[in-house]
């Protein structure tokens, strides 16, 4: 199996690469991200530890003109593409600074759409494999603490559901992952509630299991589905006054 | 990414506010060094005292990739933040194990080199540096130099044991030893007093691994009651170790849970248990080398004030008299420690600040409390009188004079440091305390 992971410098992406390398042999991995210095070390680490071929490539989600050329240069063509890039950004800053707001929207949504359409066209033609994309529980209800990020992820998840609908006919799967709080680089300087926080290696294992079981949408861990159900049950006229 | 954090060493004393920068790539380290006036690299934060503390910290754990492995030579090349646990997880199932390992595997390769750590096989295999073929060191000016015994030998000898003061170790080539089993054949020998345990070390000097736990609250005839544990790699049993049980100390214990009474009780129980288990048994590598790694955050047992570990070594010729004098002083003061570890070191290496020298080393844990430092100053005087020295990796309170008298290689070390780091940009709270008077004058 050939797997391409984009946004592969995130902690969750590295853990996913490790999990797939460990459990899905024979496998070959291509990791792609902006910071190639870090990524080449990661690729070698995975090669040595799991005895699987693993290469690193440069990929910039925001440089959308480069996406077709990048996908063209990936050899062999992947059966599975895991999309992990994302940008949490600084909500406060984004409220005043269009540059920040735009970076959040473009990384999490526009860049993802640009790239996934290229991938989808290829997979649809080859009638194989699928896409795993990382959404977020933040995309299920807008909160003042991260609504730019949440809105972009919400748009991405609607896009994925449409894409899943379209690709179903050609036997190509699309899996949407909704992680809750992850203890990763992104959230290191946030004060997260300890019991609700999941370690990325745990999350990767859960995502891999859901993938094996053929799930379309997976909450990581599962109980986030019910937490979010509760949060979505709160009427808007109450919700608007709350500090969640 | 730079964060302000309150951090401390493993002893949880002292706690300082520091800017912590995650080192993810060599270029981000270079960038950080250029911007900060001074800093110190920190691995997993398992050194007890203030050697990895400063106002500005390069947190090396994210630099944790294994880069290559040569199975014919047994050489692994890895980044400095790789933990020994990761190396064991990856290579033990392939029949390789660390040639030298300390009592915890939750430390980084960079930290192991900087402290030049030792293990239960020091009398036969030397320090950790003896299995380091080479490493890449980033200097204060951002240059990266390869150091080995042949290439930049002085810098190699200054950096192994140099507490991170010569530069930042980026990656290293480490030699692993071949093993055929994930098990250790262990023998437990109960020793009634100090003479018995010192004699037992000699009796078992041909065995690869040896260490003794010593009951330092015993006085009179039972002074130095000890349990010697020796071990050899087993020749069967398979390479996949059993999953160890993991416990955790979930919160900081209140003051005084560990007091002379509870320690006496623990020691009696521990001695009784081992006396019952005397003889041979086969134990997993984890249980033999890393008994305390099974209890996460055991440092919380010492309460909110934290603790320190006092580890010294006395030359072999003075060993018996010195240990007798020091153990008597500890027992008389009732300042007992429930983890007291005694080991016979083999010959010293030629590194300027490496701790081990041929003789007996004793490590004791003490909760921080009023009167402790004055008491340890008295022990220091005994250590100095017997020609010994104190381990920098455990130290948090030694005086510059005691340090200087224990480390005759200090002047040479400072010369080399001055050559590669003239502005003293790699400094820790410990180096400021111990060396700055010396190197600035």
C-alpha cells in the first residue's frame, strides 16, 4: 500500500505515519510538509524503526499553484492520502488582522479543497483507496474562542461529506476525523482540561482502527460525539451568553 | 515556539521561571542561540539539581529522530533528544541493547553524553561515552563540529561529562551491544554489614552488572547492611520483553510522609524481601535496570519542598574508612534516605569532568528540609578529606571549593570552554554557581 501524508510535521501526522508503518506492512510512505529539514529526519526515523520505505517531500498548503505539480511528482501514486495540515492561528489576532484570518481560512479550507480535488480526480480515475482528512470538533459549533478555525473546519467537513457522496460510486472512501483536544504542538500553550486531552499516539491508533472498520466519520475518542451532541443541543439564545 | 514555564530538575528543587524553546531542528537551535545572550540545553529533565536550569532553556526532547542503523557494527545514529527508552524499544527486539545504561531509561542521548552517565557495569564497560563513537556539537557561534576521540578529541573529552557547557549536542553515533535475550539472570546477595558488602563487590567483580542497596539508617554492628544485586544477560528467553506494570504517583505527597520512621519501615521491609529472595532468578531487563521507571513521577513522594540526591565517589584505597565515616555521620544524624545505592566503579576515563573514578560511589536521596545543607556541607568535608568528588548531575548545592578540589581536570576544561565559548553563552544555574568565579577571574 502506498500512503501520502500531507502536513506531516504535525504530531498527529507523525503518529499516524508510525501507526500505519507498524500495522500495515507492506507499505510505503511519502511524508510532505513545509519544513523539510525536520521531515527528512522523521522519514529516516520511520524507515529505521519500522523497516519500511519512507520519503520526505516539500509541500506548502498555502502555495496552491504548486499543488498539481507536487501531486504529479509523487511516485508511486498513493492509494491513500491523509490530509493533516491545519492552522489553529490566533483568534484574537484574526479578529483584527485580515492576514491571520485569511491564513486560517486558506490553510484549513481553501488549501485543503485545492489539494483534495486533485487527489480525488486521480483516485476516482483509478477507482481505489481513499482520503483521510482531519476535521475538528471545533467545526460543529462556533465559539468565540476559535470561530475562524471552527468555520474553516466546518466548511471542510461539509466539503468532505459531499466528496464522500461523489466518490462512493467509484469505490473511493473518504473518512472524516474529528479529534477533540489533542496534546500536540498546536495546543501546547493552551490550558486544556487534562481528562479531555488525548495523546496523539492514542488518537492515531483510534483513527487507524476506525479506518480498518470502514468508518466514514470518527470522533477521537468516541465520547466527543456525545459531548458535541450536548453542546449542539444548547439553544442559541442561551449559547450566545456562555463562555465555553 | 518559546514558552514561559516554571520548571525544575528531577528533585523539584529549585523551581525557576524560564523561557523554554522547543528544539525541533538544528537550524531552529542555531537561530535561538544567536538570539539569546545565554542558554542551556535540557533533555528530559532527569538530572536532579540545577544543571539543566537557567532562565533560557533549549528543550531538546523534540529533536528525537533515529537517523540510521548499521546492524553489522551495531551503530545507531540518532538525534540528541532520542530517549534511551526509544532505543531499547526499537533495537532490543532486533538483538541489541545499550552498552551502558544508567538507572533510568527516561533520559535523552544528549543528556547521557553531557552527564557521561554510568551504569551497573561501570567496572567493566566504563561510562556512557565509551559507547559514543562520535557526536555533532553546535558551538556558540552556530558552527557544527564533529567530535570523536580522533577528531576534535579535546572537545570530545570536554563535552562528555561537560554538562552541556561546551555547546549543544545535535546527533550522535552510539555503539549498541548484541544480546540474545530480553532477560537478566540476577543473583541477590544479602550482606550483614559494610565489610561484607565491600567484600562481595570483589567476589562478584567478574560479573557484568553489580549494584548494592544499602540501609543507611543502621548503626553499630549492622552499619552498612546491604543487598547486592549482580546480573548477567540471559542466554535464552526471547527478545521481546514482557509489558511492565506502570504505576504513578498521582499527586505531590504532603510534607513528612517520608520521615525517619517510614524510611526505617521501608528499609526493613525491603531488606526482608530481598533476604527471602536471596539467590538466583531471571528478571526482565526493565525490572533489573529501571525499577523506578515503573513508578511515574516518584519524585512527588518527597513533598512540596522537593529533594536532592547526594552522590559522591571515594577512591578505592580510602573506600572502607571513608564510607564508614560517612555512613556513621548519616546514621547519627537520622537523615536517612530510603534509596541509597552503593557501587564499585572501575578505572576513570580521561574526560575532564566525568564523575566516575576507581572506587566506591554512594548515592542518597534527602528531602529538602532545614539543616540539610549544613549537614551536607559536613559530608562534603569528609568527601574532600578522603579525596573524593561529588556528581554534578545530582548536585544542587555544592560549593565552588569542593567542586574544584574534586575535579582536577577543571582548569583544562575551562581552557577548552573559553576557546569554543568565549562569551560563556552556555551556562546553567549550576555552572554559574560553581565555575564562574573560576573562569572569569
